C-alpha cells in the first residue's frame, strides 16, 4: 500500500459552503488516512485555500492544520502540481472560472448551479469532454439518510405504481432589517447569479431524475415576496429575482409532482425539506434524515365530522424506517466518489452534463412563468 497525494484548490474557501461543508469533508478524509482505492493505495487530499481576504484565509489555514492558501487564482491554475479545481464561490462568473480551469487541464468539481444559462452549461460540458478532464457537480442531497431510505423503498417496489409526489422546501429568510439575513445578498440579485429557482431547482432536478422519476414537463409560477432587503454592509437594495416558486412536474409515466420552494415561508413540518410519495401499495414521507412509511395494509379510514374537531392523530399511523447503514456527511460522500473518479476512473453520477440539466429546468420554469404554459424538457447531449 502507498499513500498518493492529490492537490485541490478550493475557490471560495472562506465562504459558508467552502468552510463548513467542503473543507470540513476533505479534512475528515485526511484525518482517517485518505480515500481507499481499489488497488489498496490511499489517496490523500491536500487542499489549497483560495479567496480574496488574506486575514480570513490565513486564520482558516492555521485552524485547519497549516494548509497552503493563495489570493491568486491564475497562479494556482498554472501550478502543475494542482490536480483539481473546485468552485464554491458565488454563481455569477462560474462559467468563466471553470472554463479557465478546464483550459489549464485541471479536473473540475463545482457547486451548483453550474451556470446561469443552459448555453453556458452545455458549453462547459463540451469543453471538459474535449479537454479529456474529469468533471462533476455537487449533488449532496442524494446522500442524505432520509433520501437514501426513500431510494430503498423505490428499489424494493414498495410503492407499487407511483401516483403523486409532493415536495415542500424552505424557511423564512430575514430581510436584514429585523434580523440579520441568513443568506448572502448575491442570492437576491440577478447580476450575481441569484434567484431561488436557479439555486434550488438544480437540486430538485437531480433528486427527481435519480430518486423520484425523470421530469418530462413543467408548469411554474414565481414571485418576489420580499422586494427590499439589507445587505452585509447595512445598505438597502432592491431584489430583482424570485424568492418564492411553485411548480408542477409531469414525471415519466404520468405521475404529477407538486413542488413548493420558498425563502419566505415559516416552517410547520418535520424538516426544512419534506417529500411525500403516494403509491397504490403505500406512501412515504421523508425529510433529510428521517423517513416514515404507511403501507396499504396499515392505511386507516379517516372520517370527517363538521360538528367536532378531528380526534385522530394521523402521525401515529406512520412507522419510521430504521437507520441500518452508517451515515457519512453527504458532501464527503460526493468528494470520495469524485476523488476515486479522478484517481482510478471510478464511476461518478454527476458530470457537468447533469449540472446542465438543473439549469435547463430553471430556464423552463422561468419560461413557463413568462408564457403561462407547460414547457417540455428535451433530452440533453454533448
């Protein structure tokens, strides 16, 4: 057995996702001796932190065991020892950054959304293919325990014929006046790649395609619930993107999915993300960690009485699925797959073309809203 090092530039390392998820995942892999490979070797990731604030970078590097850091993206990409470029920065400008990394013969891994337009996304997928570099888009929700349990139900045939899906997601994001906002201001501005649909429907595309059923067509309505917000410097600004969206997806086979996504909705459910699937043989409701089932044989007969309140406690009629498999951080699972993909050509489910599908869905939702009609999703190729 030998230890092989692989050098990874994390662009946007001091941002929320860069620090709390991706760097954390890579440090956990390092702490356990690297990623085991098929030939018995172990692959040790060596992060290089890239950003704009030297004080933050220096502090993060020191807190992470003395990592290298840089303010110079071009120098990092010119360094032949760097194997992977990872983009965890704001969506705006991502296509240009990724294209530059591909041209420098770096393997590229990126947060979603891949780009702001489908044309940009497909161009990146073509560039990566022509350059012969490995590429991938983060699809962290697939590795959450609740969604893994949901996948097991599908694979077992538990649902029978799926009739409908309902996905509810979101929470109240403060506008910055009463309380500090939980999301950065760039999320709310078109010029920097903001907008709830571009951000969140990238998740919904891969969740449906991989777990719930491929999306064939979409109908969508969107709105801006909070048109005025306060940025990180305390200055007010106008919101020019949507923060509230409601869609219906037509799935392969004819089932319909109701999808509610909002950054202006107060939560009264078990989790920030909740998915319900109803089928002829049973139903399931999952959040990010838990999954509850109600098979046909255990389905109650509810009643309605206009003269007295409902006495049934419907939650009591559901059974929670046990957690049988060990859980890893969902971002870490994605990293391990991508690192094996680069090192030994292991399978990887989300190349840049899959990221382009998320952008395609976002564009179709916006088109549906503008034209007030259903939009079909065409098959994408590069």
